[in-house]
C-alpha cells in the first residue's frame, strides 16, 4: 500500500471498549508525523476532530475490545470500510484489562458495578477484534509505543511491512543495562515471555514486567512459572501476574488457567 503526493491515503481511527490511551499516543506523535502527514488525510478521528468523512478508507486503526453487541456489529461495518485494518493496543489485540471479567460470571460483574444491571447490554466476554473480523496487522502495548505507530504509518506509505520488535523484554533490559529483577531480586517477572516494545520501563524501576505488549515469540510460560514456583512464589501470585493487561491472550490465558486449576475454554474459530 502506498500513495503519491496527489493521492493521499485515507486514515480512520475508531474506538471501541477502551480508555482512549492508544489514540492519545497518535496525538502525542504529532511532531514525528509531520514528515509523513502530507501522505495521509485523517477522515475519521473523533478523539481529535468532529469532522467525519464517509468511507471507504485506506487504513483503519481500531482501539478497544469487543464487549457489547453494538461493538460486534460495528467492527464488521468498520472492516467493510477499511482496506487495511490495524488493531492498536492490548484491548484490541487481546481483549484488554476488561477481559478479566471473562474469568468470572459476567452477570456478577455487571451487578457489582451498576445499580440497574438490567439496562446494561454486554457480551459474555470481552474479546479481541481478531475474534470477529480478519485483521491485517496488530500493534501491541498498553498503550502502544508512539515510535512503533510512526513506523507503522511510514511503512504503509512506502508499501512495506512494518518493522516492530519480535524479541522479548529481556533483550531491552540488557540493552539499557538493567539488572535482571528476577535473578538479582527474586521478583517474578514476565519479561522472558513478553514481546518487547516498551523499553523495559518496569524492570528499570525495580518492578516486574506485567506483559503489557503481550506474549513474545514462543513463550515457555510453563517453564517460567515452574522456575518461579521452585523459588517460592505462590501460585495465586503467578495467576495474578498472568492475568493483567493481556490476560485473554492465548498463551497467558492458558498458563493462568493451568495455574488456577481452571479448564481453559476452547479458542474461538478464526473469522472467515
């Protein structure tokens, strides 16, 4: 996909069930977007402007999970309007922090939060966009990294695949000279099983990695959990660690279910 100076790519940004943090990353990137801004027209971005032009669009960025029947219907409409669909952030790529309700009865959650739960229309689970429609590319993070977002848009302009990290957070720790919190301090950390992209912020602050960028390449979570258990980490602590921003990502969910003694639900069939 590429454009010419006279044929700018039409960009649309959509929000589903989310906190808007990933959209704010796009706004925060405005200085770095200047060089490629001439190659895009932003035709739908309600976080930034009330100006909305109808599709179809060349590129659609979608933040947020599918949590309501309205979301499920809308994402199908969005997919039909976007030639290239990108999910941005943990909510859109893995169900988000709101997917924690998937581990308990949805009725219990709604009743605990809302005074009149009968007025709340919600699906049984919060799920990623890819569980409902085909997705062309996933940009992970909670929130996404601004540099990766600029790289994505640049790649679309010149017609190549975006280059984002495919190694684990441990590599970033080594690159910045951060002492391993798991080895040196005995802190259970998801860094060995998490895709890089954040710059290893939490370990640099003597905190464990919470898996914000989702499972890394071929994560061996059973082995990692076993090592932490042998060092004395209680299982319930490991369950909480794997049930965070990307709790519904397949690899994290399978390991948290195993640790909790829960029968994992069958993975949904991919959309046609």
